[in-house]
C-alpha cells in the first residue's frame, strides 16, 4: 500500500517527473500521429493502385493477344467460378499519344508521350474496376472551399459511355473552327489525318453509319457542308475553310460512303490521364497550383501503336472524351482508355472468321479479395487452359509487390526510428529517477527501519516508473488521437501561420490528409512506452533497494 | 549470560562491531553485554562516537553485529533471514529518531499509518482501512496531535514531529521502543514533554523502552542507565 501511496505522492510533488511524463507523452503522440498518417497514405495508395488494376489479372505474354476471348472467360468461370464476380477481356498495349502543341508557319509542334493504351468495354470494365469515379467530367466542379459551383457533366454513377458531354461538343466546335482558321492562314502545313483510317477489310458502314451519338436530328452529312446546316460558329468556319467545305471529296474523291462529317468526333474515343495532357502551373499571385490543359475533351489526338505480328506502326486519330485523374501519378501519366473494338481493328486483332477480336488481358474481379491467392493458384495449375508460357497470372498485389514492399519497409524503419524517441525518454526517466533515489535516501532508510523489505522499496520506484509510463502514454495517446482527428485543421493553422502550404493537395490530389488509426498500433505504442518507462526505473529502483538502512538513515 | 534463567526481554551478548573507513577498521562496539527486562526503561548514555547509536541499530536489527548475538525472549534474532528481520522490525520494534524521520510527502495520519501499510498487502489494507484509521486516530489523540492529523511534517514544530514519530512507532503495537536521542533536537521544555510521554507509555503500557542519549539529565529519567565508553559498558546502575 505504501508503495502506491508513495509513488503517487512522488508523482504529484515532483515537477521533474513532469519532464519525463512530457517526454514519454511526446514520443507516444508522435508515434501515433506519424503512424496514422503513414497508414492513411498507404491505404489511400493501395486503394488507388488497386482501383485501376483488377483483383486478379491473366495476361497473355504475347502482345498479339490470345484469340477467342469468350472461351477464355468461360475457362476462368470453369476453373474458379465460385470466387469470381466478373471477368472483363481487355487489350493493353503500349503506344504513343501525339497532339499538336502549336501551329507554326512552317511546321507544327507536336508532343509525343509514351502511353499504355487500354481497350475496354465500358460495361465490363465497370464490373471489374470502375474508372468512372476518376473521370473529371463526372465530378462536380468545386471552388477552394469545396463548395460545388457546377454540377458534373455526367452523373457520376451513370454507366460509362463514350459520348461527349455538351461542354466537350461546344469546345469541339470552337476548336475545329480555330483549327480551320489557322489552316487557312498558314496553309495546310502538315497533312492531318482527318479521317479514320480503317483497315481495308473493314466494312465502312459498320464504323461510320452508326447513329449519331449526339442525338442530333440531322442526318450524317456525307457530301457538303452548307452554312445553314451548321449551327453557330461552325457555319462560319466552313466559309473560311480553304477546302471549301468539301474536304472529303478532295481527299477521297470517290467512295462517298467513307466520307464523314469532319465535325463529328472520331469513333475512337479516349479517356486520357490528366498528366498526359495537362501540366501543373503555380500562380505566383494566388499561390495556387492549377492544372493547365493542353488538350481538352472534344479535341482530336493521334494515337500510335503497333500492329500484331511483326512490329509495324498503327496510327489512328481519336477524340478525347474525358480526362481521368486517379491520383496515382503513374497511371495518370500513362493510361489512355479507348473502345476495345477500335483498338482491335487498328491493331488487326480481329479474327475474320469469328468476328471476335483477340485480347491481351483478362481482368477478374473476385467476390472476396481474400481468395485471390487461391484463385491465382487454381488458374496457374490449370496448365491446359492457361499454359504458363502463354499466360502470366497474378494478383494486383503481386504485380505491385516492389512498391508495396518498399512502402512497408519504409514505414517499419520510420517506426523503429521513432521508437528511439521513446527510448530517449526512457533514459531521461533513468537519470531523473537516480536523482530522486538519491534525494529520497533517508526516506528509504526510514521505510526500511519501519520494516519495509528491499523488494518493497524497489517496487515503490518500479510503480513510480510504471505510473509515469501510464500517465505519459495515456496523455500521449489522447494527444495523438486528437492531433490525428484535427490534423487538417492543424495543417490549415500552420499554413496560415507560416504563410505557405504544408500539405499541397495538388501533389497528392488529396483534399485532406488521409489518416487511419489502427487500434493495435495504438495499443503497442502505449504498451511499449510503459515497458520502457519501467525498464528505465529498474536500475534506480535496485539501487534504492540495496541501500543499507543505517547508512541511508545517516545520509545527509 | 547470567540472566539466562529469567530470559530477559531483549539482550545483547558480546556485541562487537567495527566500520571500515578506507583501509582502517574503526571499532565501534567492543563486546557489549546488555540485557533489558520486559517493561524496563533503560537509557544508554555516552559521549558522541562511543557507539550508542550503533548499538541501538544492532539491537533493532537495522545493522548486524560482527561478533555477538542479539536475543529476543532468549531467541537469537540477529542471524535470521533478511525477510524475517524486516518483519520483526515491523512487528516488535518501534523506532524514534533524533531527526524525527517522518516522510515529508505524507500527512501526519499517513505517516503514522506507514508501518501498517508496510505490514499488510494493499488489498488487505484497503479492506481494513477504516479500522486502521481509527487505531491511528486514537494513538494520535494519545500523543496530543488530533488537530494536526491532516498536516504535513513541514507544517509542524519539532516537538509535534517527535510526537508524531512516537505515534508512528506505537501503531504497530511494538514490544520494544528504541529511541535514538528523542530529545536531542528539542528545547528543554519540549524535551521534557516527550520524556513525560515516554515515561507514561512505559508505566501505563509496560512498554520496554531503550533510549540513547548523551544528555545526563534526560538519561536520569530512565529506570536504569547503561554507560558506554569507547564501545564498552562502563557501569550498570539503577536510575534514581
């Protein structure tokens, strides 16, 4: 009893003990805050990584792809059907995105970016890894405070399609007008590829006589553009058009069936990663960083890739429908989504007999991601259906293992380093306790004279150490959790005080700092701090216990 | 040795004790034989450094003799295991020191209760805390400090502190009270009050008291005086 009483009294009457409590507290709070933020970032990163890679992927080792996707999908269902939620065949191929930066007198300036072109079927892609929530056109426009100033161009949960938004259509008109005007001024500097270059075998009507995606009442114009047929500025554009509004007949004199309205978007439509076609610009006046677009939805870009078989370039013009921003800069600066059939046609992946296009990848969504390892094992062991020399099968985590592991190791190292803070606090306790033992020597003598055992005296100081640890880590946990809870407010306050942004949301695309408090982590940190506090008090406590009662009593 | 038949309450047999100071052995006690009967009030007198405090520490098992024995009711107690000696100190001996030696962080009441806290486990103490409080209250009353029960030692006078120390020594219902210069730090009249208290304890409760002092006048108030000189017994005589 006297142990508890004395240690609580020492705790209350010794200001120096406060110093050790504060050091324990700061250590614990720092550890909790840093861990929560790191875990938050890691979760967010995993989410983003995962968002564009499906749970399990079967990839054909050949870039030419595997034929008969329907059969392959059926195989997947046969092998691991009970775990599988959806399968989406896609074509993934590297390529190049080119767009015009400016028009010059003698030559145009183009930008060419290496990209990964992903041919998708919107509804199937939606089932395995939805991309629609990343599309900028589906996000409401907000101001700095997060108030909605303009509704999304498409409802965010509407099914993915390749249609241009009204804004994009408007912009397309302006853009085409501008371009024609410049062409007139500078002359045609470089032959654009105005029309979709379909393989010869391709039946043109399939590609071009599809219904007008705009829902315009006007029929698809096949011959000439008349001013009255074209609303607004486009009408004026045609008057400036050096080709006299009949570009089609100039270039492809015959075969009017192949002629399409130049205002019409191309059948190859793209969702382009934001970093490919926009760059961040820091406004020196407002200190705000904004993304300046180089290409906007509604404009046309050139996409080049390779055909199947021996490498031979395949090039097509596509209209940008929307821009996506997933938050993973790697994806945002390399991914381009386009309709799978267009990519298959351009690359010559269409099987003439079956009419089915080859695919390079099967994206699989599982009912429960925990089964991923099992599904991969099953698919890998089905060597007759998915031979290992033809198919590479992995989970998204396996594909991303180096990055995930690096982050994991980084956080472990950081944890170890931060734990040293608490260890430093432990040495502080050690020193302070030695002082207190020396100061209390006579009291220890008295207690021994009154019959206290050495163990009893020792446990006074161990209890003291433990209570320092408990109080320190308790307050530290509370402080840490409060800090994590109000981290965005704190960030704002610090930004306001220092005058520059601590957490630039344009770098991470996070509106706020992501945090994730793991109860286990908090428990471990608190326990660790207590153990360190007790360990640090062992030495002084032993010294106190070993004091000779008479010498302690006589100590001045 | 000659007292074996009557089994004295507390006795020392040929106590020898020396301290090592650097390389030199400094003898403090050189074969002291003392025996104290139950209910006796003995004072040990001597000059400073004659070994009287050391003798008291050895008798109270705070220190162990190099040679010789300490006997309680005829049983040797100085060679008992450490834990048993701690327990004996708590149960049998009550200590009163010259500098009071109260714990500065605790109130008078808590100081008085310390021996009971040491004796009982936290849980048992907690269960019987009301009973213990009552006992402590009575004892504090007895030493005349009822109005001081909630005060810290720093708020009390020397005489009050010494009375508190006596109360603390009494709470464990000791058989022997060992007082080391109990009046050494007090003025004459306060010292006299303390002596009156000790005498009344000796007379009313038949408490065996061994008091160490260098003050002849104080020593004379005991029933018997043992004079120590350079670590040896000088005379044994009945006090006046």
